[in-house]
């Protein structure tokens, strides 16, 4: 599971409902006619959308998590190379010792081969654990990121009163006038920076 795919998991459809009405819609804001639940009285849906790609690019928490995930992936790759080099070096030493008749007994050769096999198994276990721990950390970061965005959108919408806030990926076309991405990013970053300053 790549860091990018975890972070981009946020782009799933997200809808925030609120008890907004036509009277809460800003002057000149686009609206869409719909039929109310009773099928008779027409109502107005007040909808906005967020560009998930832009949100991930500009939200500081998302950027920090992206950098952390890149460091984690780099750490795994460095460990894999280090373990591989260590095993390769020992295997070469066994081969060289065998060519120079350095093994006086078959038992000593077998002992080195067993050590090599154990090194390989230990390396596999270490890398598997490291990868698993990294995936768990990235999953927790994704949950934190999702919660942060969803919680802020709910707070944001208590003031705006929109009927729904969607991610752009939820539809084929949205009127650009419905885009509130910049407002959401500004609000998220203001809140995130405030938390960071208190640490």
C-alpha cells in the first residue's frame, strides 16, 4: 500500500448535511431546484464542492503526512539495502573461504550456511515487521487526516448552512462558482497552525 494511495483515499465521496434553507443561500449563489420529500413542494438545494487534489496539495497537515510517509518508505528501502548488503557480504565470504580451502571440516561449512540462512530469515522478518508498522502508521495518519477535514467541514457548515458539501470526484461537472476549496484550506491551515504553535 503506497503512501500516495493512502493519502488520496480522502477523495471518496463525502456529503455533509445541514438544516440549511433557501434563505441561508448567499445572494447570487447558484442553486438547484429539487423536489421535497412529499413530492409536491419544490425546494432549493444549496450545494458546494471541494477539489480533493488541491486540498491535499495545500493543507499543511496533509503535506506533513506526505513528507512523513516518504521518509518511512525511504527508511524501509534503506533497511532493505543494508540487510541485503550484509547477507551478500557474508555469502561472498563463505564462497571465498570454500575456494581457498578455508573450511577444515564439513561441520564448519554447514555452520556458516546455517548462519547465512538465519541472517536471511531474520532480514525477511525485520523488513516485514517494519513494513507492517509503517502501513499501520500511515493508516492512522489517514484516519487523522480524514477526521480533521470532516470535523472542520462540519464546523464550517454550521455557519454557512449548505445542504451538501461534496468532493469534486463525486461528480462529472460542477459550476466553478460552487468551489469552496480555498476557504476550506485556509480554515484548516489556520486551525492546524494554531495547534502547532501551542506545542
